[in-house]
């Protein structure tokens, strides 16, 4: 079989994890990334300075490179319809079409989908009128969850502990337009209590093949303190995702979601991410994402024993049922090293040292390669991942690696995968 040349759209830790796994495949030819990052370039993928959201630029790059497969990983280009445009130009693409990516692009759409098809989720109401939203919050009381309808870099959700905090969130989203047009509508929902878990699943729109479960740590400081981030660390598998829970989720959440999207004429192909909570009343969906989670991908894909090229091609071609996907019976822990000040303002451009001393895998999220040196270039800079016989073993290895790596202002949470 001819080797496939692959273009991966994006430039974070998730894309680095995808590229490393693709490079393990004997079927992978040249790997390109746009825009990529320092670690991706260091691994031998050719990087091009095209923004992930630049659809015209990405199509022009694809026409120049003629890849056999384009993997669109971030949410923004998926919601903008990059897969549709690439396919219209004759390229095979991995990822959902625009009309399916709305499952992440609009919380209003996804909540209404769950209500219509009986998929378990928190009770909610949708508002585009500020005064009515405030009145609803006062009526329901706190704690209560306020969500901007559209994409907001994973930061458009406020779990308000008081009515005042909820109204502040409404002020920020609806009046101050902190997230722009994403805040034109808000979803206000009951606050669920329980343990969270994430399950990513490959799907071709017909069959669903879940990956190993994972758990993300969103808050910036230990003990889940401080503001939400894009993710400060992850572990896989989640101990609460038992075989019984997995069966329940397949029957009541995973397959019903894919079938609901088909019924709506929005067939979903690619990776569907299920953010779940195990409550006293059963497992409920907190959110959907239309792509690999970041940083969950950095603990899930290292445990994949099957060929990712085969899986992605099968998803795109609609024959995933023919692929047997195997996972290592081990655990993985990823600790994120971030820039001082993140998720607020931070400085970048600092040299990173000690990368070569890490025993595990270091995924680059916000780095650039300049004159042979790796410099910081983002808030979340590195994801330090190790595989172990269990979570404690993997955790111990990852924190030992963290101590070997340094850059000015670097910090991390010290409690990733602790007490689980």
C-alpha cells in the first residue's frame, strides 16, 4: 500500500499527540502541520504558518501539498466548515461537517437535541433577553451554571455559587460581550453534583467506538481552586468509568446522540467528545465537543495500540465497523507546565531547558522553534505524559519528568491524578 501524506490542522498539545501517534503508523508518509509548533517541527513534521481558522489559506496549502488526508482537529475551523470546503475541493478530511460540528458550536443546539431525544442532561433554559435571564437566576437560586451559547475557548462556562456571581456572569457574557457573538444567547442550567469523566469516541456516523475514559483538571490551582483553564492535566482511565457505566453510556448516550444527529440530517463523522457526570440520578451529559479534547488526547492516544491512520480513514470513508481498536491495559498521566500568570496575562519567549532528560513523552502546546532552541509561546506550554502500570505509577513518573524541565515562570498543579 502507498503511504499516505497527512496534513494536520492546528498547533497545540492535542495536535502534537495526534501527530506523534500518526508517525507510529507504517502507513504514514510525510506529515505536515499548520501552523504546528516547536515540538511538532522538532519531531520532523513540516510546519507552515497558516492559521487553523484560515480556511482559504488551508485550502491553498492543501492544493500545494496534495495530502492524502487532512485531519482538522481544533473546534473553530470545524464549526466554520473547513471539512466541507476541503471535501468540495476533492480532499479526504477527518472531522465533522459544519452542520454536525454545531453540536459543540452551539450549546443551545446541543441542549435542545438532548431534550428532544431524551438524552440525560441537566435541566436548562435558553435566554437572549438579559432581564429575563436575571429573573430566572433569581427564581432558581444558586449554585447555578451560566454558559455562553457559542465557542469561547473553553472559558464560557461559569459555575456560580451565588446569585450575585451568576448575574455577574450574565453581565460579562450578555452586556459586556466578553465572548463576542458567542454570548448573544445564554444557557442557564441546574448545577449537577457528582464525579466528572470524559469519553472521546471515534464514529463514522453509524458505529461508535469509545476510547479509554479520561479526567481533566480544569482549574488553574491545586484542589480545584482558581479560574477555569483549557486544562492543567489529565489522567486515563477514569476509575469511575466502570464496565456498567460504559454499557449505560453506550445505550443511553453515545448511540442515541449519533442516531439523533442522523435524524436531524447532521451525520457526525470524526471524534465526538462526551463530557459526563456521574450523579446520584445516573450519568448525565455536561457537554459535547466535536473533536479530540485537549489535554485529554495527551493521555488517551498514548494508550492506543491500533493504527490511527487506519481509524481516521475508516471514519472518513464510513467503514469503522471493520476496524478492531485495541487499547493498552495501563494508565497514563499528563501534567501541564504553564507560563506564569496563565490563564491571565503572561510573558513568553523564554528558552525551555531539560526536555531531553524526560523519560516519558513531552507534548508541546505553546512553543516555537527558533535557531535550534525551543521557546515558550503560549499559556499552556508543555504536557508531560507517562504511562504506568496504574495511575500512581504514571503520576510518579510524570512528576519526576516535570522536575527535569524548566523555563522562566513555569508552574504546574501538584495534584494531578491524586486521590482518585
